[in-house]
C-alpha cells in the first residue's frame, strides 16, 4: 500500500503542501464570512513561507489581516474573536514565536470552555510552521508538538502530506475547539495529490502509510517521509516495515498503533521534538499499558531530537534530529534482535 | 426639578428607574461579597476570592451604557462586573459553592464567574489576560457590523503587562469599538502604582496609542458614568478605542492571604469615608430621585436577594465525579 488507493470519481491534482493549505484557506474564506486570517506579514508579503500567498488580493486586508509584531496581543485578539463569533485562522510566523503567546493559547483558548462550564466555545486554528532543516538555528527551528499536546482543551495536528494538510486544516476549521496545526517547513514544497473541493481528514485518526509484518514505525510530520525511505531500503534486505503517520498528537489514535504492534511485535517511535518526555514516551507508555504489550518481541525504541538546541552548522543541524539512515539503522537492529 | 448644567451627568442622562436599578446593583455587589466572605469564614466555600468592596460605582456605572449585546471582559476581582452586566446572585453563589447550578457548573469558581448570555466573556485569573480578548470581541463587532461595544475591565496591576500594551496598540491601529476601563485601586497585590508604574496617571498611557485617556474619581458614580458613556458613544460612532481610569480603592485585602502590611489603617479609613454607595444615595436624594426610605427599601431588598441566593446555592447539586473531564471539548455531535 505504498500509494493509497483512490476513488477514480474524485478529481485530484498535484499541489504542494503550501498550495494545499492556501487552497483550504481560500475555500474557507469564500464559504464563510466569519472566517478571517490573522498573522504577521500574511497580506501583501504573502506570509514568511508564502503560504497565504495572494489571498489578500482575493479577500482584502480586513479578512487577510496583517497584525503588528505582537504575538501575545494578536493571539489574544484571535481568542476573543473566536469567542464572539468569528472563525479565525491565526498564523504564527514560526512556531517558535508561539512561546510569546503561551498565555493566550494555554491559559485562555484551551481552558475557556471548561472554565465557563461549557457555556463558551473558542473555534480557533493556530497554524505553526515548525521544525529544523532550514539553517535558521535555535530560535526558528523547534518542534513543540509535545508541549501543546500536554494541554487538555487543545487539539494538536501534524499533517505530513498535501492532501492531509488541506483536509486537516478544514477539519480544524470546522472544529468547535482550538486546534494547533504544526506544518513542517521542509514539507511546504512537497507535491502530492490533493482532492478538489471541500473535504475533511478526521482529527485523531492515524494513517497506515505502508503495511508491513516485521516492525512498526510510528512517525510524525517529515519523519513519516524519512521512515518510508528507510522502509524501502530495508525491504531490499527482506525486512518488512509498517509505517504509521501519527497525524494527530492530541488526541492520539491508540487503536491503529495497538493493532499494528500486535501484528509486528516491534515498535520504533520517530519524532523531531526533543527525545526526552516527548511523543515517543507517550506512545511507548500507551503500548506498555495495552494488550499489545504481550505481543512485544523486543524493547520499544525512540528516535527523537538530541538534548540540545538546534544548531546552525548544517552537519550539526542534521545530526540533531533523526534522519532516514538513523531510522534505517535502528530498525535493522531491532528487526535482527540486536537490541 | 430642573436638570441644569450643575446637575450631575448621571441624573441628567438616565431616568429614575435606571438610577434606582444602579443603586440596587451596587448594594447587590456589596452584599454578595460580604456574603461570600462570610461563607468562606464559616468554611462553606474553599479556595480564595478577590473582593471589590469599595469599588462598586466603577463596575455599575461603567456597565450603564451597555446592552446585553455589548460585551465585557473582567478580572480576578470580577464579581462587581458580573452583577453590573446583569448576572443573578443566586447562580453566582452557586458557582462559588461549586454547584451545577452555578454559571460555570462549578468548574470555574470565583475567578471565572460569568453569565455569557448577558455578554460577559468571563472573569480572568491571569492579570491582563482579558485585555486582548476584549479587543478580539471588538474585532468581531467591527468585522460583522454588529454595532456592539466591548468594555475591557482591568486593574492598575495589568497596565504593566505586555498584553495591555499590545492590545491597546492593536485596538488603536484597527480602530476597534472597545473601551478600556482601568480600575486603579492603588495596589497590585501589595505593590503600589508609585512603585510599579512609570507614569503618574495610567490614563497617560493612552497617549502612546493615540486614544483619549481620562482619569476620574472612581467612587463618584456620575463621573464614571459620564466618562464611560462618552467613550462608549465614541466607540459606537466608529471612532475607535478610549481609556478611562477610575481611581478607587478596595477596602479588603488583595485576597484571603493578605495581612495588609503595605498600607495604613488611616489610608483604608479615609477611603471607607468615601463610600461610593453612600455618595450615590446622597446624590439621588439631593436631586429628588430617591429619598432615604426608598433607598432603604432597595438596600433591604438587595440584602434579601443575597440571603436567598446563598440559600439557593446551599441547596444546589454537586457535580458528578465522572464528569470531571466534561466541558474540556465540545460534546461529540451525534
């Protein structure tokens, strides 16, 4: 199942991940006057990564709204707007800058419904360009999925394909609660099939990107592609790897992962965030507490970011997060029972 | 009697029924908070509370220009704003007592009581947390053309938070219909404005964001009403935000942990002598709106309403333990 089977009735085209996100936002703006985009330099500049692109020309500066460089204020304005009837999509220029707005995301947006006993709703999407690999060093390259995944009240998504980038963004927009979408910067130019029209990808559902018998890799965002590359190499050696694309960090799809581990008996978690106290810890613990534990034939491995900020030097930067050869080596060892 | 230029603004502007209702709300705030404090002392409720006794004119007069379609955001010292915007004390006490009948079904407590249906977007446990949210509510009004105005309450302590400065700037740049009402009660917990704030009057901050800023006697009902009414009218005309600073004082400590070591008894007494409720009563009497017996009747009725509210709360339903994660997310649509 290298390529997902497609319904021939549904028209698809090749779009990049960034184009797919822009298409979703354009459809949302056209369909619902309550939808507004907010963020730094998302208007005529087109966004730091050209994701909003020309949307300001189609919808005007009131609906594609450049904010001052005020992450806390801007995010809080988006919270208040969502609370009172708009459906804002707020772009952080880099997910790193969300640290300036943690108060509004964590104390306000995430808790408003609960604090008010279900009497209020904050239907708000935060878009977060994330991850390393661009040479932008320590303050522009982080992966905070696990941080936000630790906050009840938020939903946290990590699309890895253009199709999911559009479908998950539209699902986030339809969701009545705040959703944080991490977009990996290295994926923006990735091309793939994207269906026409309005569709949603279910939140909280992982995708099996490659079926295999010997070993399960649960990966997220760009790590899905690195895991798939590793799986192809290992297939040449007769090691049959199953690759699961997590897609949603909160909620996590326990069912798909448990079913896979019951089948393969081996699990590697691959993620870009710092390895300690990360997504892999949660998935490992979840498996240890599940019926899949009895099916394990080997220890669970975690591959994640090293215990350091993301460095500038390109070789150091590559070494700071898992690469395809690292995944391949770890999987080989695990499959050969060398762990 | 003739309502000439020497007549206080509130008497000139509002009818007798509105003014009597305002007095009733001020008494409700006073007795609600005394009732909350008493319930705490008796061990009937837990946690903490931030009382606004002495600040009632600011809350009620500021909400006077608003309809139920207009919004407010409030603070950790928010009971007065909540009553000012039309909440019932029975459901407020029920929230304090942690009951399902409370406005937040017992999940919010003192620091989050709000009647959302009356346009109250919530008290807030984070100093300055509500300020950008108020600006967001004003953005909705402008974007959808609803005509609604938002009043953003905050204390002197919040004026040194980054959220305050970012939000005022955004409101001014986008010319949004929001009125920032600073209740300057002289202390952020124990730290005086002299020790915390570089400007003498917080209203001076408005100049940095090209909006009008005025400082008024926050214990003078009419002075607050006039300043806020003018700011609300301006916002409704589409002329953008304003900042109104109400100088006032909390008679009680910051919260239940306060030992009052940063201020003197003389200072507290001097402010108790400027009781905003008594001043408003005297003003209503002096201008023939309400005599002493009429005011006494309102006072007594407010007292009964608070007693009834406490009784209602005591008889409330405790939340089901299994519902501890209810309201984290919207219920799944079936």
